[in-house]
């Protein structure tokens, strides 16, 4: 699954190569890629055609495009101003900007012709991802798609309120890793970055959130921010060759992770062998010495 840094890499690629372009036509070749748009592929195409991409946005792992007034006047939406194109990357989704003459990728499920001769293509081998349209709503001073309205700000959001999130976490009588993965408390954190941040903060993921001190949670949230910022600096983290950035160039670099995926390797801090445990049906990696498990309650 792409996590926040991976999605941000895609967003930056779209900001550079697709923003300002007009969608001259949208063709859906695999209906599953638009299954979240209940009005269907023809409606999605009609609503998008003629709109100019105004900006590429992200909150947590959610990515969307907004539009300004339609210069061609052919869009079914009156102006496009109240519309968001939400891009679900799923497990393997890619947003590629390619010359229209470039060979079409085997798993290109949606193709949008841009007014500069390029095509914006949604390629998704595993078809968990797709495009859908949503209205825009204002929540807490930010305009977001209505389908994203329940998603909390992520740690890289300039308006992320660390103290408010610390308070929200301490109100949860459940495991801290579960809270980190709860996108309504703080967004953008997936399994990899949760394990990395917990390792840095020296906390075991099954510690109960409500029992952690404010300083410990500040340290943990700062670790989340740091690990994401570092991953972003090298283009995101992925073990999956399917992820490529908006230009089709691999934007995902395996970076050295301190905990995730390192079962039986020595801890960088203390040398103890890292362990793998199951949590929420996924593998969690931690140091048995630096991250003490809580006593059974
Ligand atoms: Zn250790």
C-alpha cells in the first residue's frame, strides 16, 4: 500500500505535469476502475471533459484534483469548481503522464487526453484503485472532498495540531499502534511508518494509548513526522516495483528501515534481534529490548 510519502510523490508529479491542463476527453477501458463512481463511466467522463486542472491535493493517503472554470464549456458540471476527482491508488495504482503516442500500458484503465498532447493515464495491475468524483466541503477551515471529510489532518499538514492529537490519542483506551493507524485521529500513517515511529520512540505498539504520557506521545508524533519527512526526501518507500511516479519513472526507493521487515536482524540501537508479531492481521516489527511489551492487564 502506498503511504503518505508515496502519495505525496505522486501529488507533486501531478502538480508539475498535469495542473493547468484541460481534460479534453476521458476514456474508461476497465469499469472496475470507476466502480466507486456510482453514476458510471459515461457520467464521470462527461463531468470531467472540458475541465482545467487547478491543483493537486493530498490529505494523509488521499489524493484529489480540483478544477477551475471550464474553458471549453463542455463539462456536464456547471463550472467544475465544486468538483473533486479523487484518485484511489489502491495497492498498485499509478498516475502516468505520457505522450499520447506512447504505447498504452497493459493495465491502463482510464485515459484522459490533455490539451498539451499528453495523456494522463491511470494504470493499475491489481485494480483495487480507481477514480471517483466527489463534491467539495469545508471542514475546519480546509476544503476537502466530501468523501475525505472524516479524515484527520496528517503530520505534514501545516495546520496539524500536535497537542490536539496528543489529547485525542490519550482519550483512546486501545493499543497505540491501532490508534496510529486510525485515519480519523491522525492520517497518513500505515503499517510501515507506524512500526518505524514506534521503534524510534521506544514504544511497543500494544501499549494502551490512554496510559502513555504527553511527552511520550509528542516524541512519537515527532518520530512519525521525521520518518515521513526522511522518506519523502528520497521519494517514498516501497517494496513493490509496481509503484512508479507520475512520469513513469520509479519514484520509490527502498530506504533503510530500522524496524519494518527486519525480523532477526540486530536493532540499530541496542543490537538485540528484532522480532515479528501479528497485530491487526498484519506483521509488526519491534525490538524486544527498546520496546517493552506492556504487562498483561
Ligand atoms: Zn533495541
